[in-house]
C-alpha cells in the first residue's frame, strides 16, 4: 500500500552512495530506489514530505558515521503529495507495523497529520512540541502556522496531554499560558530549559509523538527557516532533546519541520537536522526498555502527603536511574498507561518535603 503514497529517492547524489565507506550512514540503511525495501524487520523509517528539503537533509545525513550495529533503518523516500490525506495513511501504516517514522517536513502544519495518524488509530495520545512559540491562535483559528489549534480542537480528538518546550516569553501572551494551564498542559520556557535541561527529559519521556520546529533554534544555528530568530536553542541542545526523544520507550514517531532549503545557502540547517536525526537514532539504539510495566528492576518509594488520603508511589529504574510517579487515582482503561508519570529526582525530593511537583498537580487535574 505504501507504494501508492511514496515516491523513491532519485536525488542526483544517490549513485554516490556506493562510494561511501562501509562505516557511513548511507551504506548501512535500506533505501527506496526502484522498489520499496522489505519492511518486515525494519525498526525505523525515514520519510520526506517536501522532496527538495528532505533530499538536502539526506545528503548531510548519509555521510555521517553509522555505529548502530543491528538497528534496521529504511529511507522510504518522499510522500507524493503534501496534503494531509497523503501523510496520514503513511504514518498510520508504519505505526501499525511497529515501525517508528522519522518525518522531515517543510511546514510545521504537517505535525497535525502526524497527530491525526494516532487519532485514526483511536489511541490516547501525549504530544510534545519543541518550538519558539506556543502556536495557538484565538483569532485566526484556521491559520496554518497555528497548528496547535487543529491538534487541540480536532474532531474526536484523543489528545490526552500536550507539552511545549523551548518557547520564548517575548513571543507568548499571558492568555496562551492561561490556555495551557486551563487544559492542564505542560510547558517549559527556553530560559528554564537552559538553566536545567535535564528537567525536559521527563516531559519528553511521556510523549507518544514529538514535533521539532526548526524555528526553535537560534538563527546562527539554523538560518534555513521562514522567520529566523536571534534567540533560541543551540544545535547541541536540540540534539540533546532529540536523543531524549529517541531513548524514550513510549515514543513512537518524531517529526522535524520548518526547514526551507532555498534559505540554507551553505546547508548548515540541513546538517543540524541530520545531526538531530543521528542523535534520535543514538537514543533509540540505547533504549533501556525500563518503562514500569512490572515491578521487576524497580525500586519503590512511598511518600505520604498531609492533604492526601492516599500515599503517592515513586518508582526508580535500577537500569537507567530514571524516575516515575504513579498517580493515585482511578482512570479509564484507555488512560491507564498515562497513570505512570515520568518525573525527575528533583520531583521526588520536593514530594518528600510535602511539596506537590507541578507534574503531579497537572496529572491529578487531567484525571479528575
């Protein structure tokens, strides 16, 4: 079926792949040329939405080192049409096949199609967006750039939680933060990210899908976007967030959006995305598979709160040292897996002083 939606890789340098060394990326993956690769044993699939832009990223990606022995990656080429109706079935089919899609797209609005693929599977979904703005528009509700309008207000939406990471205060009216608070959504400002980057990891670990808008990076790091900004993430920080996404056992798709190749004169932005993809794969390759599906490999910590009748249980993985909180409330069957909230050691320390971590407060409200 994917043949109906995808066109092969035909960019001019594809013939040069065979000239790459055996250690380089392009020589170690299956590539859609004349026919689709066999996907039976594929772990991760790369797909482009805008051909010219995605091909630029491929050129930068294929020359990188490939140290992921045993990880099966396929480049499936480009979606034939950028319309949502073409994107959704591709992502949906990959998800149903337990293949993680890596999406490279020109328009951040395509993140709605990424979300709708989950919606069509009727999955209760946590979404995290890395962006310089909280792109929700109260006035122009049909704005393509305000992709959160569509995600939050989607008909029959199965959105359970939304997180926004890296937004900048000077782009953010108070009304947007009020909207996030009213919906019990999570958010981390750029300043907080830079002050304690490790606090972003639990929020990313709770996501089913993540959308990176290249506009979240500084202009000096990634100039190839529509409206570059002088402030934002450094490329190293973006790669760190991408690796957090890859290492999460829960996350099943990632999208990199906003790249415009005609504005990338020296291909610097393409290289940044290629490195973000590389670090996502590095995280995926090093997954611990320690999501608390059982008590095996976990240390239990029980914390009593003065104003709660029920104690709160924290779990620490002996494999990775990562922490989870178990929300002590009843939940619908489809929301059961969201009762385990990724958290940090700092959250646990706050709890031991009878102080409710923000993550726990928001989680309580989402289940109420």
